[in-house]
């Protein structure tokens, strides 16, 4: 395939290996698998899960739910606090699929009771320490109030409790992840036990890539919904969730300028392509790492070449002098992204090394290949 | 207009006032105006420039150039180092418009000479201190080598020297901006003088919003190509380029969750909507500031409410206790963006407060209004 502009390549083999590894964990722990599709947002990649027997998925918006409903998925969890302004979309979906919604406040239950046209399932979202959304694990009265309101409603079934331990993204080692994993399990299991008399047999679902990748003992947990693991990225390498050879997507970008004074090259590939997440690496904020592109796929970072900065369309890559001298204007560099979810969203599609187009929900009307 | 999901509003009056102010500066200094359209990327907003007599524009990619060629623009500068892998696109454009390209290396000239099918104009890009791209201002031999190669070619005309003083984005006061402006002018004027014997009558074009907004004396400069000024944003307020009442775009986002322990609310509006630029404000990295939405438009930040963090679809807004108590689930908050160029790109369209759709080159196939 001839690459002439920033292109997001997907390595199908690495991606399927990542899925396989998580499936093994799911099976060996007797878990229900609800993979989060917000990372890949692709009908084709969704098929790779379906082929392996996955039946229920998780998404982060109603629009994304509709995209996957169209692809034939029949059980969808929208893992985002219910937006009471979108009942048109909610009712359209609830008519077609088994819809699981997340709620963390009584106002949302009241709105469902008033505006819902079809039956839905509800998870109570629990904040087990991330502090982003969810009823705090120790706010027992609020959890009970919501559970009772759901049980009173003829349109709603309480499905379980759900928690995203997003603070695991601040981990810097496997040990950090294990600590967060233990506390997350303990807290959400306690919440379930406290409302057991109101609703027995509730499902506990947790979902974040670090704890699901590194955690081993899922006793007491019923379902998991990680997303990023399908691709992984440098952030997950730094956290300790994976190794860099697991990363299943990479940007390929043309070299357009060389700065002999700094041994830096400018690539066509900026914030509109990578998005703008950075990670601290050896004391520097970096936006990606360069890897060697081989015929069989890309390697792992081995020469310390990294993306130093991103502006709208420009990326500045810092190279060792020897590497700099070996790069020519018109070459392409392969770059592992910091945060694959946001890079995929910014790009809006993938290409296989063989030149096949892979869909993404955020596909743009511009900059398509060819 | 009923807003039910993250929506980027545009205030036409503020936008036109920003255009008008820059036009006055252009006229009073006898400059050629080559506004950079990478910020708005909109055919409709382009018309607002055309109505005021603007004839030449600047863009940051060949795809964007094509988008505006289709809208009738006939002189287009692509202010990005020539990508020698895109001659299909270059030749298609060069057949249709007066095309000005930027070059900072001899390899690009050689590629033009070999693969160009139509005549184009060339600016030599000069690095006057930003260190991103361009021949460094004191690399006189390289500038001369490129100028000579252009002059030898029958397909190329040397148009001038171009510099983007992007380091003005690190300014923290008007004084900083003035310092950068003075040095930029001095350095690029010297470059022009050094090749005056090779090519007289070259144009000097500079383009960055801070220096073009704050600078007053443009003696020696022939043309300017700022872009961000059309909307401005919080980054430009912090730099000192504008005041917050100049900001012409704002995100409107539904409130989906309230955290009584922290006085924070979660809005539907995350990194996929705002992009991910942050700025330091009062010792904190922030991702946006909340303003009051009035019938006549939005106000300026007055209560210190700010976006504390962004994940993929979630935004966390920190409020004072009193403001927190006044916000309900299902309300919408209006948020000024940190970096309007990237927010507009991430959103892919605008809405007027009256509910009219405004196009953007990055329009997605999803999440359109209605």
C-alpha cells in the first residue's frame, strides 16, 4: 500500500491476540464478557469479537449504540450516565435491543419513569475511588433510594452495579494496579451486599483495561467491560497493562522537513490525527514513539525516537543523530500512539497493511484513503 | 434550538467583529490579507471573508485547499512543508487555482521540478525562532540554494519568504508578544535582504494570531496570514491576544451527573468533542471555562467554574458550592474552549444559536444535529 498522508494502520493479528488473551481470562474466571467498543468503534473489529462468541457489548454514547445495533448487536450497555435530554435516541434503541443503562442519580430514574416507551435494564453506577461519576461506594442511602425506585417501576429492571476504576490510569506499575483492583472489588462487592435484601442476584460489572489486564482473581465479580485492551497503546505500556509488542495500531506519517540544528524531523501528522494526549517518559512529555516498520509488521521502540510535540497538522520527532541522518524527506515514520482510543477517533478509519479499509463510527467526510 | 448533546455554537456577530478588527489592521498597514482557514475550515465562514473583499486564503493541508477551491477560492497558500508524496493532489490543485506552496529544503524543489504538471508559486519557509519548520533565519547558504533552484525552474516562481512565529503561543503577556514580533520582523526582513540580488520584490508573509493581534507596526512586512483570531479562545486570552468577550465559539454540554462530595458535575462533552489541549490557570491545568448563557449570547467567565478534566466522552466541571446547588441534571452548561481550532476539528460542524448548521471540512458521518 502506498501511504501519502497520515494513516492509522491496524495489525489484525495483534488485535485478535489481545482479544484472545482477555477471553481466556474471562473464561477461566467464569465471567460474562461485555467488551467496551468505544476504543475501536468499528463494525468489522466487532465481528472479530462475535466470531469468538461474544454477545453483549458496551459503548459510551447512544449514537455509538445505534451504530452497533445496525451491525446486529442485540445487547448493548451504554456506560455513560443517563443523559435525560436524549429520550428520542433511548426509546429508538430500547425498541430494538436489550438496552442496559447506567444511572447514578434519582433524577435520571424519574426521567426514565416519565419518558421511557420500552423496558430497559439499569445498572447503578458506583464510584469506587475514581471520583468521576457514580454514587460513591459509601453513600448507601442513595444507592438504596435508587434501587427502590427502580424496583417500583414497571419499565425498569435493576441489573446490577457497575464501576469503572478509571484511577487505574494513574498507575505506574503492576503493583499500583493490583492495589486499585483489590479495593475496587472490595468496595463494589460491599455495595452489592448492602442492597442484597432489595434485589438479590445483582450483577457486578467492572471495566477498565489496567485492572482487567493485570488482575487475576475475579472472585465476586460477574462481568467485565474493558475496552482499550483491544489495541493497547503507550499509556498502557507505561501503566504496566501490556508490553509494547501488544500495541495493535500505529500511525504512519510522511517526513516533510528536517532540522539539522536539532536532529528533529517534522512529520505530516498532528493533533488532528493523533489527538493530544501525552505521557511522561524519561522526564519529558511525549506524544508517541517511533518504531521500525518491517515487512511483517512494526517492531518495538528501540532507538528512543519520540514525538516531541504536536501542533494542528505538524508533529516534531526527536531522533538520535545517526537515525536523523538516515531519514529522508518523503520517507514515512511509524509511530505508536499514546492513547489509541483518541487517535482512532481523530482518524475516523483504519487501514490494514494490505490496503483494506476498516470502518470507524467517527468516519469523516474527508481525508479518506485513495 | 433544543440542545441534547455536545454542540459547538458559533456567535456570528463576534466572529465578524474579529474579522473586521483584523481587516482594519490589514488596511491601515497596507498589508495583503491571506487569512488562515485552518481554524474555522468552513465554506460559510469563508464567505464572511469574501464579502469583505478577501481574495487569497491560507490552509494547512491539500485536502483543505481542495475544499475551499470547490467553494470558489482562486488563490490558496498551503502553509505546510511540501509533502513530496502528494503530487496527485498538488497537480490537481495547481491546474485549478493560483497555488502557493511552502518549501524549506532542496529535496522538495527537486521533487517539484520532476513531478509538477502546472506552474506554482513558492514561499521559502523561514524559522525565525519557533524551531518547528523552515530554514533557520541564519542559514543563508540554504536559503540562497533554494532560491537559485527555484529561479532556474520553468515551473516555479519564487513568491517570497514566509514565517510562522509559533513560539508566540508561549507568550504570557502583550510584552512577550511584542518582543517576539520585533525579532520575527527583524530576522525575516534580513533574510529577504540577503537574497534581494537573486530575487527582488519578494513578499514577506507572517502569520500567527498573537503577533498579528497585538502588533502595530508592520513596516517591512507585506502580508499576514493569522487564523485563530476568527474565533479566538481561552489560550489566546491567557497569551494576551484578546479578551474573553471576543471568543466566538462555545461548547454547550448537558449535565449528566452531580458529585455532592466535590461540588463537581459531569457533562456530556469529553476529549472527542473538545480535543485535549489544556492551559495553566491559577496553578491548575484546565480544559475550558463555564460562562453564563443569555438570550443574546454567552457572557464571560465570572464565577471561576472550569473544566477540570476530560476523558473520552466525560467532562468534569468544578463549581463553587452555590453554583453547584443551582445546577440540575438535564441542564446544559456553556463552555469556552481552550483551543478553538482543535475543538472545531473534533466537532466537525457548528450550530448558530438560531439552529442553523454551519459546515466544517472535518464533518463526520455521525453525531450530526437532529
